[in-house]
């Protein structure tokens, strides 16, 4: 599975029905990014967690995140997911199928 191939990105995001960027990534309209700037972390994170995206934050035993600014600025924008992806409910079956087709034990490791 390649995260930098337009066709594979589209195949990995079949639930997206909106506009896409040139590389195939779903395009999030600026008005939504502007609204996110007005929200607290809890307001953003809770609906994502309820939908089953439980690994979409940094926490636990990792080094704490340190704010770059203490004046209330928030970092909001479009991001590219790195090559290591935690389990996502919408990708679980697809990634295991692709992993089996490629001879892997699961989506991240070879047999």
C-alpha cells in the first residue's frame, strides 16, 4: 500500500464524496478549518473518538506535547498522514486484505 499514489489514496478513502486535491487526498474546505480554530481540543476530539477513531491523538507514556506559543494560537490545517498509521475503523478490513495479498501477516508486518 502506497500513501503517495493518487489511485491508492482514493481507494483508501472511499467514504469521501467531496472535492479532492491533485494528489487524491480529500480536500477539506477552508470554512471547516476556520471553525476548528474556534473549538477546544475536547470539542474536536470527542466526536472523532465516538466514531471509533481512538488512536488519533498523542498521549500515554510519550513525551508530553509542549505548546510553541502561550498566547492562545491554535495549529489548524491540512495534513498528510505519515506512512505508519494507527488502526482506523474505516481502513481495518481493507488494510488486512491488502496485507494478505502482499504476503504480510497483517497490514504492517511480513510473515
